[in-house]
C-alpha cells in the first residue's frame, strides 16, 4: 500500500518518490516474499512509514486537490485529471487492501 500510494500520487503528480527504490522493488506488481533477496521492513517500520506517508500526503496535497495533472492518468476505464481524483482512487485502492487484510486476519484468528 505504501509503495502504490507513493507511485500513484507522489511520483506521478510531483515526479519524486518519498520512499527508497529498494523498498519499491520489494512491493512492485508481480513480486512475492519468496523472491526477496533482502530483508523486508519490520512491522514497526511499515507502521511508521504509513503514518509518515499520511502526514506527507496532507502537507504536500492538502491545498492542491483541484490541481490539474500535466497529462491525465488513465487506469483501465478510469481517467483522472486532478490530483484529488488520483488521491481518491489511491485511497479507494488502499481500502480494498485493508479490507482483504482484515478478512485474512479473521480467518487466521478463527482457526486458532
């Protein structure tokens, strides 16, 4: 989630990544933990990055929601033309992952 939000919002809109490339490489599409050759970030590091990212998002884009993108972002049938539209989609996407994580935790806890 951290990597996707970074890519969709910070890199796409501002042209700069706020997370290290090594981190992005761990979580890009098609990767899986069994392929990793480096130590992944700890749960505490991930939580800290999520908190920092939320703060960075507010500070960077808090007053730029209506800002037009240099060129529209097309994702399948969706066309995003403003920073706010991209951020809204990123939040929706992140919510899908949070829901899946919560469902998996329920299954794991039920099996104990």
